[in-house]
C-alpha cells in the first residue's frame, strides 16, 4: 500500500483520533452478538497505546438518521472494549461539543476515550466541513482503521483529513494489501466466485473480474438471470428481467477473453421461499413452473470444486444460495470447506465482506481463510477498481 500507516509517524505524546468500525450487531437487550469488528481494531489501538499515544476512538452504530437514539449509544461497546483491552474506556454523551473537548484534552498517554455515535449528527454522512473541523480539533493526528466505511466520504473518514494529517491503521492496511495484491499480482490460476441476490449489484465487479481472473464461477440468485440469458426457463426464481441482456454480454465478454465462465448445471428448487419449503434437485434446464431456484445443486458443487482444486488465488463475493436457510445453504457450506482445503494447500483465499463473510464466520472457518474482509460495500467497491475516498484522503508514503 502506498499510504502511510501508524508505523510511519511518531505518535508518542500525541492525542490520536482514530476512526474505527464498531458497527456491531446488538440484540434487544443491547448485548453484542458478534464482536469481530471490535477485535479487528485492537492491533491498531494497542500499538498506539504502547507507543505513548492517548487514543480517541470514533465510530457509527446502526442508522440513527442524524439524531440521538438510546438503543444506538456506544456504551455496550465501551464495556466490551474495556474487557478486551483490560483498561478503562471513558465515553462521552456527544461526539462533539464542550464535554468531548474537555475529555479529549484531559486524556493522558495510554488512556482511551470512545466518542458517542457519530451518526447522531446528520453532518457526519453529509461530510459537513464545520462538523469535521470540530471532530478534528479533538486530536493531533488522525488514523483511519474503519475499512467498512472507507468507501464513503464522510466527516470522520474524509472531512477530518482537511485539517489533520491522516494515516492508516493496521486493519485498513491489511485489507488493501490482501485485496490489492490478489488483483494486481495474483498467483494463477486465479478463480473468482460471485454469488448473491442480484446481477445489478455485481455488474461492475463481474466486468473487472472477467478481465483479471482466469475462471469465474457464478451462483446465488443472480445466476438465474444468466440461466435465463442462456434461454432456460427458471419458473418463479428471482429474476432481473432488465439485466438479461447485460448477463448475455458478460458471458460473451468472458468467452472473447478466453475466460472460463461457469454457470450452475443443477440447482435446488423449492415450492416457496421458506426454510421449510418442499425442495428437490433438478437440472438447471428443467426448472418447472411454480418452483424457484434457491441454491446450486450437488453436480454444480463438484463442477466448482474441479476448478477450485487447481486455483492458487480465490476471491469470493456473495453466497451461492439462500444461506440463511439450512436447506439452501449446502452450496455455500461445501464451497467454504473447499476453500479451507485450498488455503491449507497453500492457495490465497479472500472472502469479500457482507453475506459471504457472515457465512464463513458462521461456519467457524474465518481463521482458516487467508483473509475475510470486514467491509461489505467497501470490499465490493475496491474489487470493482474504484477509489475508496477514506483511503485516498490519507498521506502518501
Ligand atoms: P448479496 O448481499 O448480494 O451478497 O446477496 C446475498 C443474499 O442473496 C442473501 O441474503 C441470500 O439469501 C440471497 N440469495 C442467494 N441465492 C439466492 C437465490 N437463489 N434466490 C434468492 N435469493 C438468494
């Protein structure tokens, strides 16, 4: 990565304002159900503390839409963070204003302050310059370690860098290094697996992966539109009628570039969109009226495996079926196991954030992959080749 990181600057005796992504899931009782994102920020926080900085953390949580919402306060996160760091974590009632200023000023080296939810102010997402200036005034230096929001130019990800010098934390560095090197210098064969609900969300990433990868495996709801483009009937399956032509063009493009483009040959169909629906396996050419495709079938799992077995680099975005329902999670689960196997055999396996990352976490396989991205939208935009404003705003090496 060509951006400076915390290693490149002297943080000793400085108040360091750090944007983290603590947007963790909470249950009705305000208990954190998955603290992955908090744990992911620990290396940067610990490094700063060990090197004599006072650490001021800021994050958003949920969608409070520009006003304070009691259920979206960061207090439960401060408690969990304090347990993980084995240090007290001070909080504020608002992320800007006199109390935050006073607490930031009083903060000593080795101490941690967590500002209240940034999105209690609508100015955060609007990248309001005055709001950004007030945040920036709390620190001497800025660190961005929130990969999950790096694709958005918000006050805390971009605006603050107008008045504070900014560098990246270890998480952002790791994400960019993994995703970047996989795309720029992949060990070949390079195989991309693309699934998820809609083709429309994935057109840009498919275009890029067709030109970069050697083989592209297609699953999930979006495979239906490709099957339709091949002239197959797909019953009541999720279909984007307006994208059938785009799907056909993508297939042609892959062919013209000599790339292997693999569609499902068999599918799991159900008579309803429900976890307990009647279901069976049929050939992709034989989907009856009244039924819908909810997963790839066993022959397709094997077809995918035959390609994956030779791969040295694998990038995956989007589940291969409705993985939230056990009956339609088999394609996703089998592919996770195949990726674990490939990782153990020395291949580089990269899971884009969002639903595919959640499925990998749920299978307990996250630590068995080379890299599981913490950013859904951010990793997708990076794979598309777009500039992430939160990274672009940091100082060059
Ligand atoms: P995405 O966020 O684009 O990665 O899409 C993930 C979503 O796609 C998950 O919620 C899946 O349930 C959904 N999905 C995957 N396969 C299908 C399918 N065959 N039909 C409908 N939805 C699907």
